[in-house]
């Protein structure tokens, strides 16, 4: 396959390469608050850490899920006293708040090991009905810094859906922001059954003034075109002529991405909701895929109509059929790096450069600036 | 997790570390004689060896389960002649007794390879209805040296039960002799439903005069205690007051361990039986777990009553419910070493030191003598 | 086991050792044409390559199954235009014939990447109702060079059957040509139920004048024999006396092998068909096992009778029961090299030497000539 390796100079993305299991210095929405409340505790592998979440009264807690004594998961433990978890093996009892060892039950009340052992606790917050965890080693930023501001509005109504899927989170994130795959991959999804998907666009990648979002700005849209020696593409379908509306196209800001792994797709005007995705690394080959369908409505009736729309249409048709196509591509890429680029990959390369230059955390030698990366 | 690593000096256990897949220079009871007789042969992976056992007439045999010709397992072979096994592939025929090649059937009666090849045979003995195999390279000791003497008594009645379980045999053995886990882990088992399990004890580890057994000698028993800022533990349960008897407690010698991997738990007086466990390494992450429930009774009626008690009570309630809690802990420790110790771990560290100083086989620089290993 | 390692000098087989995943510079019959036609495409792992076959009109094509853009399998793609495959992810469109990129649909008709990328295409031919693929880096030889000439006859009637099985292809091939295993392993198969299988033979390995086939030439056949201190073997079975015919024995050329991995077993005269096997490497531990039962008959009636015989007798009794015994042996050898040889292994060693000296491709320092390899 060496004959296929692109000879064009591709920039070196040192921080991007190093982020195969994620960018730690961020807040991640790892679970629904309601699910944690219902079960009382949730154990998960996340960013190559074993984490256990606890809910008690109005508070949530996050600890590393491993007793420092004999290595048994604390998630197997029992709740002997308020605001503590006791390891099921020997009764080492940790503060949920700080992770400090406050008792070693089977060594009596005055065990000298008290205060000399602890388990790492992770900063944790609740916003938008989700539990946000800080996995970084550094001092956490305010959680609001990592949440799109509009999600914090009073009238926001968000439906979150979680799946654990195969693949590397970076390819998933790049897939979300990728300009051109929708025209080929999604043309067969039910979501665009009545809509025309264009053959190709010319797009420029810009960033918002605050440098938080990177977005696609379209210069031209080619619904169909004639390919030399091959023919017209995509083929006309009579039922698509009815509306004639094109999809995944639109004004600036429609499709945007931000660090660490957030995609936002504003839906066309009348639909009145916005689609978000988080691609949260579990390990090198798995990620936690969260879709968030958000609307802003105050009236009970409108909220009910959105509830109905979400469960009968958005969840099955968008999140499973449409997004399922993305998941199958990311899964099939496994751990192989792409070797050959073309013009529409500018969205991917600009995203990598954005990560390289702007991601929080150590490192950060800026990538070589190459606007036109492909032949 | 580095902040949790104990800064106390832990002794180096060179032989203990080297024994991750067992101590070879011992006899191990790897199967029930009745099961071997019924099936005629048993293939097993044991101590990283592939072994096959055969029974013929009154004798049992053990060979390495791999034909030296093309590597096919001899356990796939057929019994063409008495006291031999013929490899199913080309008919290389080995003496069950010595492992020597006595014929290569498909090369005719005078094959020159006869006498020039062999498969390793393992010393094997039958005692207590069990098949004992010597896996060492050295000259075997008398099998009685590795069997608790009381098991060889004429009136001993032993019920063996085998399971293959996940985890390293050393953690399983340490779990058996561990002083404190019972107070936390087993407090919820049916076995102690009517009994009080103490909160904590002070225990000293001693060895019998012949240095064969290491046992726990209790100095004090604290059934309940008051933990500062937390409260009383364990909580009172009204139905436990009835008997008021404490469990897993008792006079010296009640709980003892001996090399290579034998635990003995004498049951309180009226129960009139003794519980044994063998933790026999299969590989680094699996072990053969054998429980042996033994009584000493001559009368047929008493033997019948013990048979009834074993199958209706001891096997389900002790071996599955109670011991199942141990197995789940050992499994969850996987291959991670414990990093932080506390006072009751003295039983574990004394056991390691005992192994270090007294185990048969090469090596054996004695471990640094540290009586108080934990903060 | 070191005591079992043969002390006899075994030749070094450099090319044989290097061929653990096959000899690339050959044609391999990897699929039935009818199956490919029915499904339109077939994806497979073969010789550690991911390959996809396509059928269109009267032609077949083979490509490496990985888009050079983002690594997605082309077998997930769609057929947008004749004689092309379009990657499902971004519409990169490749010529089935040459593998050249002829369009990048989502970059418009004039994408500059056209002509600058390609996917490797493999030479492919159709003969005997099978699809033959050339996996080598060198210029392909005529496909007829790798097909036994008699298979190309007009009246040849061939039934192919494919299985993916565990084991290394070299052990499978050696098993096929191995002189002695049949006498032990196959004595219990239904295929020889009425026939006497001899105890041992004396065989010489010769090659045809054109050096294409290696075959076994028998000097003597010992149907039964007396083994000192053991007895007669094999035991007499009354129902075998009826015919008295011996099997897997016969005149020269009956059992022959040729590069890269083809076995031919001519059936005794009246049976009027010939059995072929191909052992085609998938990876180090798996191979594609193809049996080919061939007859040469012109009359429709005789062809019908052969069809009947194949599906009611040859396929279940020969290919599954009889050959299934071979497969179970090869599987059980796993990746362990044989360490100890005996006289009948001359067939195996001559085959290795033949491979060493005559296989196409780089390398080829001839092996040390040792005729008598075993004690």
C-alpha cells in the first residue's frame, strides 16, 4: 500500500497524536443524573481510568474505582455510613467527598492507617441533567467553560442518549465535522428520504471570534453534477423533487465543533431543535457516544410535542439510522491512520490544527500551518 | 495512584514473586479418583503444563499431554494395548508407567525410534480418594509429607469439590488465611446469619512446633465498636442476639495454613467437621479451587447424617455462598499487586515470609524480617 | 521436554520457515465463481491481505479491501457506475480493473486527487468454475501453470467445497502427503469401514520428470504385524475380511503433492474420480481448506450418477468424516513445531526440501540434502 501514501507534506500533529485516549483537562458529561440517582452508583471505564460515581441526597461524587489496599473495586463496596463507601473486602472506608480513608473497620476505631491512605477523587458537577467529571491533573476550570452556553438557558429541554461504540474518539469527532461524507454515506438514510443531498460543496472553515467553535462556511452547493466518463451523480429520484430542499446545507454556524469533542448541528428553522454529540474516549478503541437533542420551549404543550417528536422520530431515525451510519464507518477505520487526503478533508485538518493550537493541557507546539492539505 | 503507594518498607519476597504459577516441588491433589475412573482419562492444564491422567485397573498414571513427534495431545489418543497410550495421529505408543516409547505402530514392529523418544511421566499417588501429582523436577518426597496427617486416618470421611476460577492462586491462599476480610466480606453470607461476626480482633501469627502449619492466635475479640464521627459498627440485628455466638473466632489452631497452598478451618465443637481448601495454580490468572469437607465418624448412621449435611448445607451454604464471596474478591484483584497495607495484613505477610523461608525448591534467600509491616 | 528433542541433524528450511503465511508467487483458487456471481462481491482475509472480489457481467475483479483515503473497506462500498466501486464513506471511486481512482464524487467532477491515488488490484482468472487470484509481487505466470492439467480437460466435472479451519497451512499440507498417519488416524473412519488399512508400508518419495509432482512409491505393504510384548496390530475385524481390499495403497502416482499447496489422491480404478485438496493460508493460524472432487465423464447419465454420489457419499463420508479427522489433528498441533521424527516422516521432509529448492519467489538457498532424517 506504500504506493498510495500521499507524497504531500502533512503537518505533524504532536498533541493530536498524543490524544489517542483523550484530552484530560476538560469536563465530560459521562452519565445522566437520573440514571445515577436511580442506581445509586455507576462504575465505568473512562479515559483509561476506572471510575465509580455515587449519588447521595442532592450530591454526586466520583472516585477512582480501586481500593488502594488490595485493588478491589470500590464499586463492589457497601454504604455503611453517610457520605462514605466501604470496600467490601476489608472495610476500608473512604470519604466520598475527598477520597480520604476515614476508617479501616476491621482494624478497629483507632487504626493507624486512617489518614495515611486515600483514593483519588474527581471533581464532579451536575448541569443539564448530566453528571460532568473532570479527569485532568490540573485545577478544574469552571464547568460552564466546557458547556455550550445555550444549554444552560432556563428553557432548554435536552434529551441525552448514551452508547458505547468501537473506534477511536478522534475519528468519530472528525467524522462529525467532516464536510463531505454526508453526501455519500448519508444519502441512503431515512432522515434525508425526501430531501436532496448535494453532490459536492465548496466550504471554508472558520472559527468564531472567541475561538471556541470551528464551523463550516459554504461557498457553493452542487446538487448534481456530471462526472466525465461516468455520468450524472447522484441519480435523480422522483420522490425527492417534491420538496427540493437540500439537507446538511445552510448558512454559517449550522455545523460547528469545539474542544474537547463536541459537535453541534443546528436543524433548519422550522424544526426548532439542535443536535449535539460528544465523543468521549473510553480507551484507544472504544468511546462513549452521547447524542443530545435540545430544544428551547416554555409551553407545556410544545414540550410535550417535542417529547413525542424525540421518541418517535429523532431517536430512531436520526440517532439510530442516520448516526448509525457514522458509527459503522468509524468502527471500520479501526486503528489505521488515513494515508491519502483530498480537498474536503480541509475540515478535518483545520480541526486537528485547532486542537493542536488551542487544546488545554501540557504541550502545544503549534502545528505547521498548511491551509491546503490535499492535492 | 502513586500518592497511595505505601512509603513503608515492604520486604522483598523473591521466591513469593517467582511463584506466580506455583511451587512445583510439592504433591497436588488434582482430581477425584472416582471421576478419573469413570472417564478413564482426564486432560488438564496445571501449573502451565498440559497433563493427562489415566486410570487402568487399580493404577493411575500421569503424562505430559503432548506427543514428542508432532505435538498432538496424547489425551486424543487411543488405548491399543494394556498400560500404554497410542497417539491418535501416527500411533506412537508410550508406556503409561514410564512414558517411554514402546512402539511406533505405523513404522512397523522394529522401528528404530523405539527407545529413543519418550514423554515425561509425572509421579502420581492415590490418597483420600484423590489423585496426587508431583510436578517438581526434583525427587518426590513421600506423598504423606504433603497431606495433613489427620486426613489419612481410617475413619476420615472427605467430600471434595473442584472448581476452576479466575485469579492468582497466591491471592486466593492469602485470602483464606487473611485475618480481617471475614468481618466485612462474610458478614452478609447465609453461613453466619444467626451468628455475630466481630468487628475486629487482635491476632498473633504463630507456627506449630514442626513449622508445618502457620496459625492465627487471637488475643482479643471486639464484637462491636464505636467509630469516631461514623457510629457503631457492625449494626445490631435482632435475630443475631439469639445465639450470640461469634463465628470464625475461637481457640488457637482453628484457622491454619501450610505449604504449598492448604488452608484448614476447624469448625466449632458440635459441628464436628473440618474445612480444607487447596488453591492450585493453573496459570498466572486461573487456579483449581478444591474444597474438602472432612469428618471422622465410624458409625454408618453418623456417616449418613454427614452425607446429608454436606449436600444440603455445607456444599450450597458454605462452599457456594460463603466461599463464593472469597472467589469474587480474588477474581477482582486480577494481576494488580496490593500497594498499601494495614495491621491485620500481618497474617498475609507472615505467610509470605513462611513461604520465602520454608518452601521446598531452589532459591530461598530469607526475606528481611519485618514483624510490623503496616502503619 | 528438552529430553525429547531429537539429536539427529535436521536440515534448516529457511524458505519453509519463512512461508508460515504462504508462498505469494502463485495462483490460488480462493472462491467458487457461482458464489461470487450470486453475491456480487466477496470480502476475505487471505495471506494476511484484506481482499475483495467483484463480479460484473462476464468478468471478475480483485482489489485490496481498503480505501487509501480513510481506511474504510471497499467491500462496504456501493456500485455507482459500471466497472467501478465507490467507497461508502466519501465516494472515492476506483476502477475495478486497474484500481485507479477515477472519481472522488464528493469533491466534484474535477477533483485534483483523480489519478493520484489508487488501490492495489490483484490479477484474477476464472478456470474450472473457480476464481484464481495472484497474490505475488512479481509478474504473474500463466494461471495454467498452477492448475493440474487434467482439471482443464473439457469433460472434467469438479465439485469444490470450502471451509475455514484452524491451524497452519504447512501442517495441513504435510498431513495430506504424510505417509503414515492414515494407518492410525483414519482406521476408524467410515470411509474405510469395509477395507483393511495396512499397519505399515515402506515408501519411497519420487518426483515426476517435470519436477512438478512429488509422489509416494510403495515398496511393501504390511496389512498386520506382530509388535513385541504388545501383540498384533491392527486387531482383526470380521467385517473387513469380506473385501480384503486395502485402502490408501496402490501403484505409483496415487498420492502426490505439488507447489504451492495441492494434494492429489487418485481413487482406486472403479471409483473413477480423483480427490484434490488446497490448503490456502489465511494467516499464521488459519487456512482456507478446499476439497475438489473431480471426475471425467461425458454422458449426462454418468454425470448425474456422480452428482448423486458426491452429495450422498463423498461429501459427508470423505470430506467431513474422513478429512475431518485430518483437520482435528492439524488444529491440535497449533503453532508448535514437531521435535522428533521417525522414518515415515521422509514424505514430510522430502516435501519441505522440494519447497525449499523449487518454490517460486525470492530466496532459495537449497536445503542440506538429508535423505534419511529419522532414527
